[in-house]
C-alpha cells in the first residue's frame, strides 16, 4: 500500500533532476519552492493572456471594430492587434489600431467591448502613433469618487438607541 504525498508546489522526480538541482533542493528548499511558484505564476499569466486575447477578438468582432478582409484563402476578420499585456490589477494592454480607425471609434465601442469582455467598464487612452492603451476596470465607480464602494462586514449589527434617562 502506498501513501500519496500532497505538496503545495509541483515536485519534479528526483531521477530527472541534475546534481545542482538536487543540492539546491536539499540545502535550500525555500529557494526551490520560490522557483517552483514563479514557474507556476508564469504559467498562470500565460493562460490569462491567452484568454484575454481570445476575449478581445470576440469583443472586436461583436462591437464592429473588426473588418472583413478578403485574402487568397478566403474572407477573414482583421482585428486590432494586442501588443503588450500587463496582468495588473488593473489589467492593461496596448492595441495597434487598424488603418483608418480612430481613438473615437474605440471610445464609442467601449460599452460593447466591456460587456463582451465581462468587465464593468474600460478606459481608452492614446499612447503613441497608432497605438492605444486599454484598461479593464472590474468595479463601477461610486457617485462623486473613483474608489469602489465601501463594504459592510457581515453580519451588520443594528445600532441600538441610547436612552437618555438616568
């Protein structure tokens, strides 16, 4: 009967590890765990960026920012391309506008883009030349401020009236 060991970080098999890795794992387990966590974080970031690119493509097709282009292999949709992604919070990414597109086109399509991408709203600002920056904002602003609404801890206790009779 074997007992399975559960770790919070991935452990490669010792047979596949080199000599230096074995020593690092033996003498510096914290560094080994930190490296494993960094690799895991990088893999998670790559998945998030891939998902963001897919949602951007869908949002552009649904909001009218994508254009139909005829190629030798048949018609296809040309979308504004994503450049650099900063996972945030807030998540920001740069977009290269297609020829003929204006910043006002993106600002006009902002409500449709935010709905298609599943965020509360987006902020569009110019960067350089044909590049713009899009910021995904997950919370709605309150009236009169840019900070999200304060949260009340649960359960909220009712305020008891203070009697003035002594």
